C-alpha cells in the first residue's frame, strides 16, 4: 500500500509544480475547511447535506486540477510575457477563499471573529455576489 501511495505522489506532485510553501498552505487550509465544514454540519444537523457533498467531492479536487492546468500553461511558456505565474496566482486566490470559508465556519460554530475581519469578510462576500449576478 505504501508503495502505491508513493508512486501516486511521485506522479502527481510534479504535475502540479511541486510541493512548495504556497501549495502546502493551501493543502492545510483545504483540510481545515473540510474539518470546520463537518463540524458546522454536525452543529446544524446537516452533515451529509448536498452542499457538503458537492464541496468535498467536486470543489476540492477541482482546485488541484485547476492548479495543474495553470502550472502546465506556465511550463509551456505560452503566456511567459505575463511576468507572473498563473499557478502562484491561483494558489494565492484559493488560499484566500479557503481562509474566508474557514472563518465563516468558525463564526457559525460560535467562535468570536474580530469586527475588522468580519467587515473584510462581508466586503468579499458582497463583491462575490455582485460579480456572480
């Protein structure tokens, strides 16, 4: 079993551009978001809701698929004149999204979130709803 795991990781890690600090942070935040989401589901009595299923089964793997795509575009040199890495930009955006989701889950669980952070969350949520319309 360990051999299979290491072969899979040895294949996947190079595809996503390596396991650097940014990807490690995203991975940790992804796990924490899943944990806090489950705790929120337990508290609200909907652990196995469609929303949780959709997020865990579709959204989380999609993040890492998108990172793979961005890294492959970076690696191809097709957009080398941009002056920045699409992979890094996407990872940083996902880190922010996961962080916001974790804070929302913690707030739902009764953890006190400082007012300045609540204001930032409200601002980001407002921008998301305006852009999503």
